[in-house]
C-alpha cells in the first residue's frame, strides 16, 4: 500500500525525461535578447561624433560581447548619405542634422529616425589667437575656414553668419568639421566655425558667439532598412542611459 506513491513518482520522472527534449524549442529566448545578440554592426556617423561614438561602441561591445562593431565610418553627413545612395552598406546612420537624414528617409532607405543629441557652433582660433579674432564679425577680415554649405556644420555656419550680418570669403570649404579643426590646429587659418564638442581637449582657443541658438544642430539616428538585430540594438543603446551619459560627457546637449 505504501509503494504506490513511489511508483507514481517514478512514472512521472520517466515521463518528464521522455518529453524534456521538446521543452527548449518552446521556451527558447528571442534571438535579439541581450544574452544571444550576435553578429557585426556597421555604423556611419557624422565626423563630430567621433570621440563620443568610439566610446559608445566600446560600451556597447562590453554589454554585448558577441557583437563586433566594425570601425565606424566618420565623415560629413552629406558624404555619408551619398555613399549610402550609391550602395554602401551600413546598419546605423547618425547625422549631424535633420536635413541630411530626411534625404535617406525620402530615398526609402530608412524610416522613423530619432533625435539623440544637440550641438552648437563656436569660433575656434589657434593658440595665441594670431588673427586677434574677438567677435564673429572679425571672421570677414582674417583667414577663415568653414565647412562646405552642403554639410550640416556648413549650413549652420551660414545661418549664424547671416543672422550676424557677416559675409565671409572662406580660404577653404571643408567636407566635414574635422577638416576645419585640422586647418586651425595646423595654423593654416586664423579662425573657423566648428562645433562646441570639437574643441574639448584640443589645443585651440574658442568662444561662443551670440546667436548660436539660431544655428543649433539636432542629431538624428536610425537603423537602416536592412539593419541587423545588432544594428537596431546599437541605435537603441545610443538613445539609452549609457549612450546619453557618454554623449553628455563629450559636451553634447539633450535632444
């Protein structure tokens, strides 16, 4: 009479053993879960994001060790958009303004970009300020380098100069803000307009001219239409708490 429970328990154990192989199929986690996220992410990002996104890429890899972030492609936003239109592959695109991102959306390469940061312009000069640049109006009288008007930093620069009523004949027009900063660092220009984030930690002098709020850049990010799950996760990471902290550390404002 007392052996029945033992037999019942034994039968239950056998039944569980026989059916156990089917259980993982119905309870397996989503392939996009943090524990199983794998693959490689290719990111195109505006040149002004270099320092912040390099750090974000490292933090993302720490959070998802099975994901490889390919060396990020940095350039002027319009250059990156042209490359995508010509067939270049990327999982994620982050531009320095909404105008260039709209071109990607209009081309059907992405949808629903999200804003993740803001940035403003400063006037930057070589150490010692050899051109004695004290205001934005002085840019008309010294060797000044600007971004080309088709890239976000160039469009913002023109907005700022127009608002100040200043006409500048630039010594050169660069395809990204890094090019402007390099000319200033090399002493090839007396001044230039770059983003506030670009002068942090650099051996240059700078000041924020009046009216920068009229030329503020807002940065959108999007996982492109053929992005991998890891690519979508990278975009989410930039917008998450750790991504926002890193962006703030590098001088970017909230969207």
